């Protein structure tokens, strides 16, 4: 209820009024890829919160991430790290909360077929590099999960397969969140570096895996901490008190590189 009131207040000062029956739902915002930094973070006259604040306590979904302007994407970096947007004007400083879950999707290249084993990509290496250059390393480092989703054939779509229901998944997530609150008094996403070392319980094998992976994948300190938070969450979903090798390896599998190794090497040689 407290979070619903907080969200309602933010939408009220933004001049956007939502129907009363929607206040019990988490916010979901999906701005267009041509949106400006002001629309995304806030500003204007009078100063109003942007899409990131309107997604506070909810989800901000950026579809076609590779089509957003670079300066717009780079403006997300600090709010994603701090959880708030700070706007400075000549006489005032405005601070808006922005603790949202950022979800993004993009094509692998301009034609959308790179990596498809059946449909060949028509783009050149330089076109792919230019397209993905808008997604800087520091920005991608702030995404906990990096996943590649390939085209699904009609045969796969038409197969009737039993899948875990959304209700069961929701129950598992709620159980994991309660486990986190009992153990540490906050969710895994709020754990500091010191707290991660305390609550992740890595043994010698896991520490060796993490050390080797951080060197091979060139992970930053931020990336290592985000990796550990994901591994801790996976262990909680499995009702495990410690982060074992399986949970750590699964977390590592969710940090895929945007460019495959052969293309990264070729790109480096081209630049040199």
C-alpha cells in the first residue's frame, strides 16, 4: 500500500492521472525509441518526472534498444546505479526516485538476421559494429542478464508442450523474496559488496570459477557484484542456503557477449 501511494504521488505531480483500479498494479512504461533524454529522465518547464520515474517500483521496457540515440542511452547510467534521477537547474535541484527494473530488447544487426543459421545476415561487419556501438560497455555492464533469443520456427510454435504455470512461478518468486528478507532484511538487489561477501557463501571451487570467469570475460567490479546477486537469487529459487557451483555457472551463462569471439577479434584487427 505504501508503494502504491508513492507511485500515485509521482504520477500526480507528472500531470498523468491513472484510473483508480490501476493503483494496485506495478507501473509498466514503454517509451518509443525516438524519445528524448528529457522525456526519459524528466525536465521541461515546469520540471516534471520522466519515464524512468514513472516506472518507479515497476518495469521500464526499452524495445529496439539499438535504435535509441547514444546520448539518451548514456543518460541512463547514473540513475541505474543510484536509483534516482537528479536534475540541476539554475536555482533548484530536483531529485526523483527511479528504482525500476530495466528490460530491453534489440535486434542483433540492422537487418535482424545476424546469428540466424537459416536466414543469412545481409549486413557487413562495419554495419553491425556501427549498430551495436550505441550500446556502450558501461551501459551493458548495468544489465544483470544478457540473453540471445533466436527465431522460433512454426513447428516449434505449434508444438503443445506443458509449461510451468505463471501462478507457480509467482509463488516460487515470492518464496525466494521472503527467504531473502528473513536472511538479510532486504532483497538481493540491495546487497552491498561487503554484504555479498557475507551472504553468498562462496567456497574455494566457486571462488576459482569466479576468478577465472572475471579474467576471461573481463568483468568489472560492478559486473562481479551483479553476477553474485544473480547467483544468490538462483540459489534462493532453489531453496539453497549457499551459492554452489551450479548456481554460479548458471549466472555466468546469463552474461553473454553481444559480439561473438571471432567478430570481436576481427573488429579489433580492423580498428588497429
